């Protein structure tokens, strides 16, 4: 046992312990004492803390070569100047044209079309009639949607006492009612839009004629929109004269009856076939149409 411990200590401490057995024994924590005495523990002499071997200094690493400097992008103008010009054929010699008639000197007029439409009695009539029809359409749509919600609530309350076939039948019936009502509302909305286009087409057609009439009476050969002119004097503005003349020649317009498509018969143009279609083609689109919100689907 003693020999095993000495060899183990010698292996741990290295070759010097094999040359000096006492030093190796002294490194152990205890040892065997002959004569039956108990092993005694002695304080192990402090051994110097082994210092780690110095690491070899790393070889100096050569610095990586720097990338070549990036040239700053030249401005577009400079780039265009640096690019070689593309080859182009020579400009052909154009012969002189015969002298034509010089246009007359411009006599300018200024017109505010929105102001004319706001002051036009015919435009006010269209706005009131079409606005009332759209409001009525919105009220009917909201009322029908309320009825859909009530039917959905009734179906939800009766669901526990109905069979699966009965529930499907009621849901199908409700869905058919919703689909039919939506189709009716779309048709009514389309008819209102067509009536507005026909009515506004009458005003637009008459307004063009009145502008030409007023401009010729004042010797003007060029009329500009007021919104396109930064500065002008009152003598150039013919808005008031155009509005007054438009209200004289067109105090009101013919609007198709409510719920009816515009036709030559209900527009009083039976003797003039195609007049209603021509007026509708030249009309400006109506203002924002009434939108019917989609109903919530029936809960299953």
C-alpha cells in the first residue's frame, strides 16, 4: 500500500519524486506508521503555484490590403457630359411652307364654371330632385337591412326548436330575400344615375351654347377657366353674364319620372328620336352615388 502511494505521487509530481522518495512521501496526505500507530496528518508544505508556460508570441499578421477607393458618383449632368454622343443622321433641310393666314389677336375671357352651376336654377332643380331620390333609396335600404337583422334574430331564437331541414329552409328563404332586395336597390340606383346624367347633359349642352353667345357678343375669341388663371381683371370675367343668360334660356330641365328609365317618351322627345341618348352621352357623370352596404350573412 505504501509503495503504491509513493508511485502514484511520483507519477503526479514527475521524475524528481522518483529520485527523492521522502519528498514524494511528504507530498501525500498521510502514510503508514509501523507498530500499529494511527496514521498522522501533517500539514503539507506549501508548494509553489505552477506558472503556465509562456505562450509563444503570435506571428505578426500582415494587414489586409485596403480595397481601392470608390469613386463618387458624378451628378447626372456630368455623367451625360461624359457619355459620348450617339451618332444621329443629319437634320434634313425642310422647305418653307406657303404663308398662311395669321390668327387674330387674342381677346381673352375668363369663366368660373362651378360658380355658374351653383347659381343655375336648372342645376339647383337637378340637385334637389336627384338628392331626394337618393335619400329615399338610402332610407329604404336601411329599413330593409333592419328587417334582415330581425329575421336573423328570430331564426337564432327558434334554432333550438327546429330541425336541420327547417333551419336550412329558413336560411335559404332569408338569403333569397336579401339577394332580391340587393338587385332591386342596384337597379334603382342605376336609374337615378341615368336620370342625373340626362338632366346634367341638358345643362352642359346649353351652357356651351351660352358661353359662345356671350363671348361673341363681347368680341372674345378665347375663354379660359378661372381656376387656370392666376391674375385677371374684372373686364375679362364673363361668369355673371353667362349665368344670367343661362337662367333665361334654361330655367329648368326635363327629368325622367322616379323609377323610370330615361326614354324619348317620358322626356317629351317623341318627335326627336335619339335626342335622349345624345343628351345622356354628353352628360357629365353624376355625383357620388348612394352605396348600399352589404348585409351580414345569416348565421348557421
